C-alpha cells in the first residue's frame, strides 16, 4: 500500500510546483537524503535532483540525481562524488507537501 501511495505522489509531479522535497529517508550521517522535483543542472533526462545532509545545522550537503525504477520499486541515486546508491522505494517517506498534492490530485479526479 505504501508503494502505491508513493507512486501516486510521484504522479502528482504533473501538478505545477517549485523545487520541493518529495521523499526523504535517514542517512548514515544522522541527516536525511532528500529527493526533490527539481531538474538539477547535472541531471540526465529522466533524473531529478537529490541531496543528502548530515545532522549538524549548517553541516555539509552532497548533491546528486535520482530516478525511480517503478518495475523494481527502487530509487537510484548518482551522487556528484561519483558514488551510486540504490534504495528500495519503501525506505522513503512522503513529505507533508506531497501528501497534500496527492490529495488535491485525488479531489480533482473526483470531479471528473
């Protein structure tokens, strides 16, 4: 069920938006990996920008690009450092903003 909700959230990308975090998951540094809806300058076609922060305020951030493989329900991240990371889609949580976008999308479908 969670997988379907996340896929629905990603489908909500069709709604107009400013760069915002869609999905998050904890990282080993005690911070978060954030997947955004922004097309980064270094991202290839079909990829969106990702970044990872540590738990310290004003700490370091690492940038990369992510894509979703819906068939395998996996998120693939290509970091600017050259490292690659693959995580199951179920490891990520939807942000409140995305949940609201999905609700808005559902409401607009009810009216049709």
